[in-house]
C-alpha cells in the first residue's frame, strides 16, 4: 500500500551525500536562529512562564486561551494597515504554522480537489497535498517583475475543484511582498491561505501589509507564529487569523477540528501575552541584525560577475540568478567542494533560470567570509 508520500523522491541527493563526507565548509543555508546567536531573552521567558506554574490548570479551549488570542489580535491591530480581528471568534491557536496548514487543508478540500500554490516556495506544500490526496497546482511567479503573482496564471489554473489559493507574503525564498489587492482573488471566490511568517523583517520596503487588511471582504486565513518572529522555533505556537468572511463560512468547523487536536500547549499559550508585550525590542534587534547582514551580502554579491542579485522586499533569504552555464546542482557541488554550502534553486521548485539561495540569518562574520569564498570560487569556475 502506498503511503502518504506516494511516489515522492525522498532519497539522499548528491549534495547531501557530498555534504555528509565533508567537514569544515561554511554553511550559508542555516535558518535556525538558535544556532546563529539569535536568542530570545531568557528573563522574559522565565517571567512569562511563572504564572503557568503558579496556577497550573488544564482548561482547553477550541480556539485557544483567550488572553493569548487577545494578544494576537492586538498585534494585528498595530500592523500597517491594521487588520482588525475579534479575539473571541477570529483567532485560532495551533501548535505551529505547519499544523495550521494541516487543519486548513483538511477543512477546505476533499481528496481529488486542487489547491493553488506558488511554484517557487519552501518544499512543504507538496507533502501536505499528498497527505490529503489533493492535487497541488503550482502557479509560476513573474521573475521579471520581482517574483510578483501573475493574475492571469491564477485564473488559468483555477477550475470548479479549486478549493484554496496559497499566498506566501513575504515570499520564501524570493522575499517578494504582495503590496496591493489582487482583484483576481475576488473573481475566483475561493478561500485564501496567506503565510506571512517573515512579516516582521521588511528590507527593501518600509513595512509588510497584511493581505487580509488589503482585501478584508475575502475569506482569508492569515498564518504566523513564534518561530520566525521571536526566534523561538523550539517553543511551538502558531495561529490562524480569520477575516469575517472566513469566520462566517468556516469558523465553527475549524473550531471542531482544532478542538479535536488541541495541539498548542497550555504553557506556551499562557506565556504568549508576556512574550508579545515585552518582546518588541528583541524583534527590533533581530530586524537590525538581519538588515546589516543583507546590506553586507548584497554589496558582496553584486560585485560578483557570475551572479545577478535583487534585494528582497522582506525576509532573510537572498535568491540570486547564477549566470554560469551549468545546472544548479553542478554549481552547488562545485561550491561545496570549495568550502561553501548554498541552496540550489530547485530546492524551492521550478524556475526558468538557474538560481542559488543563501540565508542571511547566518552570523555576520561567517556570512561575509562565506560569501567572499563563494564569489572567489565562482570567479574561477572552469569555462
């Protein structure tokens, strides 16, 4: 019997095989803040946890503990433009954004239905689609226009069995942000799942607008959590914020599903109001660190004749075009043999060109040294 991965290739690829044999290379792919010096203040964590241990009592709620939902609603109220949410009805707490996706895929679609997702993206959606026996239809992004969503492509792919559109803004890994309403979504009249886990890290633009605030009349589910915002991937908590249209159509069913799982721990839910009230300075510090890294990275990469680089709207990845006439895997293997690990573009899906990606969450000195080594190796790439 075929498992949920179906025919997906989960074998070790040549890059991973070479990586396992080598040591001492500079890793420019790390996006784990806990290994890159980004540590949320321990004193705030201790203060946030103290009330839970003092009044410990299991009191589950299908939407999550109300004080935590109120904190999330307050966060959205201060975004630009503001996204107004009723904490009583519009916020659902989950164990992670990945669990939020699982809930929404199960909520919105049945086996044989299809969901539209960006063709270039973090490799998660294909596994979730396989889990629910859904068809994942990938819409290409417009590379020439800064990886913008092409409305024509969305309309072309949609049919009577399309159950949702996935929008990642800021997009991973290109950093593109949806900055204005997309009328095609109104025309399609299907729910939108908007992942904005990198929203707190604008770079080339001043701020990241919530898509749900730009199109408040649509059924939109906005996903975020602690992992990126507060550099707490080990303290699992995510959330789903619903527009009124999403709540009216799906709120009660989503409550039943979330009540079935109850994945978010009582401890982290209790901590959330304090984390959000006192964590702003840490987020600002993290934002400044990432900006400094991106400034340095882009300056070095733009001086490399073998690369074409665009500044991301937001996030902490650089997704760059490689101008060397060789496939991505060959270039990445060559770089790894020369002491630097980067992502091949195909890790994130299909593109029309050849791309490489790096994480600018890497510690500053390591990042600079790695990029210099990478550019020097590319400059002597055999013709």
